[in-house]
C-alpha cells in the first residue's frame, strides 16, 4: 500500500511538473496581456509532433529536442505576429472565437500533415530502464528525468521573474499594464516575449512527454482544460500559483484516481464502491477547483478583484 | 418570485403597438422553417428534414445561450453540458420505460436546473476570463462524468430503441412530426425569451451587463438576477438536447464536448448577441456552413477554423458589425 502510494505520488509530481510548464505560459499570457488563449493546448501537441518528426529524421531524441526548441520559438513568434497581436485590445469573446478557430485549424492541419494514427517517440537510451527506490519499488528513470528537468525550468523561471530586468517588467505588467506602458516600456515587444516564452514552454512540455505517451491529435485538449483548472486555482498571473496549483491538481488527479475507490471500499460494498469510484475519480479535480473557488474566488495567489 | 408578477404588469403597461424589427425577423425565419419540409419532399430529398430538425434544435440552444451571453454578458463555455443533460434525460428515462416527451423535458429541465444552480453559483463569484474558464471546466466535469458512466455506454454512448411519444401519441415517429414539434418548441421558447428580455427581470439583467456597480447602487443584487438567468438558459438548452436525442436516436458524451460549447458561442456571435432572432439565424448559418464545407472536403474543420479567425480579425464587431457596416440590421444604442 505504501509502495503504491509513493508510486502514484511520484506519477502525480511528474504530471504536475509538466502541467506547470504549460500553465506558466498560460497564466502569464492571461495575467499580463489579459488574453484568453484556447490554442495553448495546441502548442503542447505541436511540441510532441515536432519532436516525433525531428527525432525520426535525425535518429536521436537529443537532436530532436535540440531542433524542437528553436522551432517552438518560431511557432510562437508566428502565431503572436499573425493572430494574437490583433486580439490584445479585443473583447474576451473575440479572443475565445479566434483562438477556438485556431484550435480547429491546428487539429485538422496536424491530421493532414501527420495522419490520424498516433506516433511514438523512442526513449533516449541513457534514460531508459528504472532505478530501485525503496524495497522492491522501482521507478522509470525517464520519469525522474522529466521531474528534474521540469524543476530546473521552474527554478530558471523563478530566477528570471524575480531577479532579471525582463522578469521585473513581467511582474510589473501583471500588476498594472497601463503604468508599465506609460513608463516607456515597449509593451508590444514585452507581449511578444511573454507569448513566445509561454509557447516554447508548452512545446517543451509536449516534447518531454512524447516518449511516454502516444502522440495524437487529442492530446492538447485534455491538457488544456487541466491547465485552465491550474491557472484558475493558482490565480491568474501568478507563477507561484501555477506551480503549486499544477502540483495540487496533478497529485489529486493521480493519487485520488487510485486511492479514491480504495477509500470508498471501506464505507461501501465493493461493487458500489467500484462504480462510484470510477465515476468520481475523473471529477475530483473539478470538485477541488469548485471548493477552492468557493473559498477564494480569485484563486490561491490571485489579486482580489 | 414577486419580481415576475411585477414584471408582467410592467410589460403589459409598456405594450407597443407595432412588432419590433427583431420579432419580424424571427417571424420571417419561422415561416421559412415551416415551408422547408414540403419543399424538401418536393425535391424528393426527405433527408433534409432530419438535418432541419438538427438545425432547429441548435437554434433553441443558441437562443438559450443568447439569453445570458447577449443580455447578461456571461460568456458560458460550458453550455454543451446542458445539451448533454437533455440527451441523457431521454436515455435514462427510456431505461425505466418512460418515453413521453413532456416527462423527458421535465426531467431534463430539473437536472439542468440543479446543475446550473450549483455550478452557476460558483462561477458567478468570478467574472471575465475566470468565468469563461470555470464554466468550461464544469462542462468538462459533466463530460467526464458521463464518459465514466458505464451503465449508459460510457464513451461509446447508447442507441435509443424508439423516438419519444407525445402524451402517448406517436407524433414524433415520422421525421415531419419531429420537425414540426421542434419548430413549435422553438417558436414558443423564442416568445418566452422575448418576454423575459422585455420584462423587468430582463431589463435588470441588461442593466447589470452595462454597469453592475450602478445597478447594485440602486438596489439590485446582480448575483440573484444573473444566477436566475443562468438557470433559465441551462434549462432551455436541455430542451434542445431532448430534441437532439430524438433526432439522432443516439446519446453519447460527444454532445457535451467543449467543441460543442464553442460551436454554440459561434452561432450566437455569428447571428449577433443580444438579439434573440440573430442567434437562430446564426445556428442556421453555422450548421449550413458546416454541412457545405463538409461536403466539399473532409478537412472542413480547417476552413471553418480559418473562417472564424478571419471573421474576428477583419470584422471587429462580428458578423453583425459587418452587416451594420453594409447598412443592414438595427442600430443599437
């Protein structure tokens, strides 16, 4: 039982780290630009497809990753310049519609380019296999690598946001856009940087997860909604909130999915518990969100409106 | 509910002699809808009647969404959940041998009212981007609930053995019967929504849309009005779901996917939010565009998405703005 718990906890942390990479960009885009971007999940999907292509072409995961990152920056810059830039001053409804259109286009384009059958990405040789943790418990090296890489990026973001000039502008932009602009900062350039940074992080998350998932067109969608939950729970514009929110959501989702039914079995008879558990497990995250919002409408670290 | 009795009195006092342009537009649409099935059978293509029923059902849903999106500025991105609740009300009741349309509508409305009241109460504590994302998340919650509900086929859904009856009569058995029943529902619901928006309640709702602080200052609690509108809208959307279950004779979580919620918003915006007749036309336009693009290419979603992006980028006020620019449509204050 303890082993299972530790295993699920680690899986939860691994998912949480990925969710954080995706949410960080989204929360900044929301917080600084006040733009709702439904196409953020698409970027995660594109990251996975890019690494699948580059890894297949070069025969190496590492070259694939190295090529995916600049490609992600290009994708981010292009989407920002062609579509997002024209949406900043528009209503949320317009932003919803345009980015919803982008989602439809991107999903269909991916199907046309890569086909409908899922792709797989080979795991790098050096990170395959698993390590013993405690007792008979083993854990895949690759998942540990994801956790380490994600935490490293989180640390890098933390340093950037808190100790660099760009970070200072980001924080200032998130709390008061107009004043930043009035003080002579080129707000359009700042927006482009923020969006491209977010897009690159989402692509990176997709690339990192590609070897342990099948890469298909639906992958961006489920993640998008979870990311929204993370951003709402953490508070819009807060990187710290996104980090804690991502870990909370992911751990509740994975651990709750396994232990919810086990807990229910102690109060209900097994068949009823099984049924109830299966139905309740996927809803746990949303119930968590509802409870947190009920107590704190602006999220854990959000500005109170 | 003393508000409502007041409301009827106010409307009665404010009865205007002539029909407004929007009601005229809606009546024109209804006449066209009524003429469609005979035309389809004259063209020897009765399949159009079934497509037409689908369009009418979505028109009901778009009308319902307009009530909160257009008149209350609440962009709900989870309205597909109510469509789905309507379809599942049909499936669940038929499991108990109950097939009457009125009972199904009653059950669908009751389920939706509870779901809308609970999720609406939480979502309405927030606004703007938060509201959009939270309604989307609750919509997905309902979606996952029905996916894991193995008693009703889970992900695969469940086929319905027969169409509903109406007071024991098999009116809906033929495609014509279903079509005209749906049309009657749409007309009735349009006038209901029209009355609601013209009532005191509707005026308060519009006032809150324009300036919530001022409305609160003169003594209206926005939350109560918004939540009531949210619940009404959810209930009407569920009725559209009941029709869709009959039209497809099949129920699955696909009706609840967030893409459906997005399409409903597209219909409302395409037709012009806050006009009631507009979203009905928007539903027709969006679904016909889908059918047409679908016939042209299997990759129709690419073009539909492109259409949405271009529409937003190049027509700042949506299709209504475009029409206004070209000299059509009513002037808004």
